[in-house]
C-alpha cells in the first residue's frame, strides 16, 4: 500500500511538471525549480528522517564529529593535490591543453574563454571558482559566457580532489574504475552545460 501511494505521488509530481512545460515556457519552469529545489530538499530531509524514527540532530552532530577526524587524516593528500594543481597551472600546461582542445570545443559551441574553467573544474573547485569569477567580471553575469560557466560549475565536480579526499581517508590506493567513470561524468556535464545554455539563452 505504501509503495502504491509513493508511486501515485511520484507520477502526480511528474505529471504536473510535464503539464507545466505546456502551460509555461521552459525557462520559466526551470527558474521556479531552481528557486525551490534547495529549500525543499533542506525541509524534506529532516522531515523524512524524523518520520523514519531517526534522531536527526544527534545523527548530524555525530557525522560532524567524524568529519573532523577525517579532515585530519586527509591533510597530506590535500597538500599533494594542491601542489600538483599549482604546478600544472604555473607550467603553462593549461594554455597548451586549451589550444589543443580548441578544434573540438569550437565544434560543440563552447567559447574558448570557458575552456580553462572546464579543464580546471575536475582538478580544483577554488581554482575553477577563481576562473569563473574572472569571466563573470569580464563578460557580465547575464552574458552567454557568464551563464555557461555558472551552469558548468553546478553540473560538474572536483573529481581529483574528491578522489583524493575519499580514497585517502580510508587508505585506498587502487581506485579502479572510479576515475574514468568520474571524468566521463564531468565530460557529460560540460557538454550538457553547453547544450542547455544554447537551448535556454541562445
């Protein structure tokens, strides 16, 4: 019975979303979803945990305490990854890689100014944020480039940083398929960002 109710609610929400695309424009619907998504998630998670009988606050504080211990264990891995990123940028390898990839990025409609951001994002969140801030300052937040880097920032992840943190915290050295799968997901996010930005903002 519970599964049936859950399916009814799920299909009702999906039906409302599909109907809204016919009533309103795609851009209007996406703006509403983007405004409501985070507040809804913040409200739903504690309510769901409470409904399951979980002591939400106690579990949260316990996780925060464990997170502090993890942070101490991963400091050496973070130092190593930040050093490698700094060397990569300072050596000029970023500019060379941007030039090599320019025929491909031009074909999919990605401006050349955005390529360093796409390359930096899997390596460093702070580095990618710095490039994004500079592009937004130069071209404007409402420009195509400003919107593209914003979408790209939310659609990709700092893959090498995350792998260093999570695998380093549990002393795993053989990541197997994690890196190729994560980089494939980043590539999909970058390409999807370009397609979506062209579709929404032309």
